C-alpha cells in the first residue's frame, strides 16, 4: 500500500525518450527535462532512453553534451539494455554515464508507484 500523499507523488518525473527525431530531442525533450530539474519544478527527474533514441544519442555529439549536462545537474539517466544491445551502443551509453539496464520491470514499478510520466 502506498502511504504517500498526492503532494508527495508530484515530486517525481519520468521522461521516456523513444523518438529518433533529433529536433524533438533538442527543442522539446532536452529543454523541458533540463529545466524541470534546474528550475526545481520536480525533485526527482529520470530520463529513460528507450529504443531508437539510444542509437541517435550514441551518434550525435551535441546530444551527448546535453546528456552530460543533465547528469551533472542530477538527472538520473537510464537506458534499456535490450534496445541498446540491439543497436550495439551499450558501451557508448555507459561511457556517457548512462546506467544501461533491463528496464521493463523498473518502468512498470515507476508507473505503479505514481511517477508522473511523459513520453517523447
């Protein structure tokens, strides 16, 4: 049983990045995710890199710089191991400081635990 109040549940944001669209990453996802943490809109911010976004990130130096900045300001970075292994980019993501792991169970737990979730 979850004993937290509704107010407690509003402090955790999960951003799920699945798109291989670079403009979506730069102009929406990264902008909001970084500001959500930097401006204190959310206490805990996690970015889940899942699917084609893993490949895009591994190939784009500007996106890598944004990811490093996100890590530096305290955003937790997670990538789906099955996806990143499939694209052959798990080591590249790990080198960026992204935790590469199987995420199905974790994702389910976050949803069931009331994390506010947005997907790009």
